[in-house]
C-alpha cells in the first residue's frame, strides 16, 4: 500500500512537471516563430519597395518597371498587414525579447504602409509602447506625420514626402511652423530635418521655400473651411 501511494505521488509530480514544460514551450516557440515571421514580412515588404524606388530613379514613376514592382509590393502588403494586425490584436505591442529589434521596426513599417484608419487604430498602442520603452519615439512621430498628411493637415516633424505629378518630382508635404521644425525634432531625439531628408531621400531642404509652401497650403485650408 505504501509503495502504491509513493508511486502515485511520483507519477503526479512527473505529470505536473510535464504540464509545466508544455506550458512554457509554446511561449518559446511563439517568440521564435514571430521573429521568423517578421523577418519574412520585412523581406517581402521592403525588397519590392527598394527595387521599385531604384527603378523609379532610372525609368521614372510612370514607367512599366516601376509599376510592376509596385504591384508586387501591394500584393505582399495585404498579407503582411493582416499578419501584423494578428500579432498586435493578440499580444498588444510586443516586447523586444519577443520580436527582436528588426521585428519592432517591421511592425512599424507595415503600419506606416497601411491605410489611415489602421494607423489611427494602433496609434494609442504605439504611444503606450513609447511610454513603456518598447518603441523609439521616431517611429511614433513617423506615424503621426503620416496620419496628418492623409487627413490633409500640415505634418509636424517633416518625415513625409509626396510625388507631385504636375512637376513630376517629390517634395516635402507642407510642414507646420517650418522655422521651428528642428527644435521639435531635437526634443524627441531626431536629427535636423535637412540632414534627415538628404540621407533618406537625397532631397535638399530649403527653409525659405518651405515657409512659402506652408503659407500657401494654410491659405488653401482656410478657403476650404
């Protein structure tokens, strides 16, 4: 009888330990799976964009070569966006330990490429992630600028460019108070706007030009009211 009780006790402990292992294993696998998944998303999201932009510089934004890569990107993005939304809806904003540094950037990148209602939906989550030190402020302000431009408002930090068909060239979407833009950017750890635009878009920032463009833009907004 004593032997039987001892055996049952040991069997119970063994089953308990096995259950604990089964409970922790999915968490580890989930982390590994998310890192792998987000790496795939990064590749399928960014490679067509990089190739598209290279072809644009060679053949122009209206070329067949450009449009072919744009179509590939748009097809991939539909899948990538849904996968990112599934992660966020299930976990909230993940930790770096769960998704890695590039995984964090990948999520922000896909949200940035989504429609405005998607960016607006996840903006509070991004703000909380910045407060919780899960996300760098530069990703948040990029989304805020994109939301502003999609709503037809001046952007705050100057990260958004627009292609203007009438001039067949890119220019900065009008910026609120361009004189003080570098002050706003420095407050959250961003480099000066001229440096950013040159490195990111090979675009030359001209303060006087942008002051005039903002003034004209604001007049247009007033007329619409």
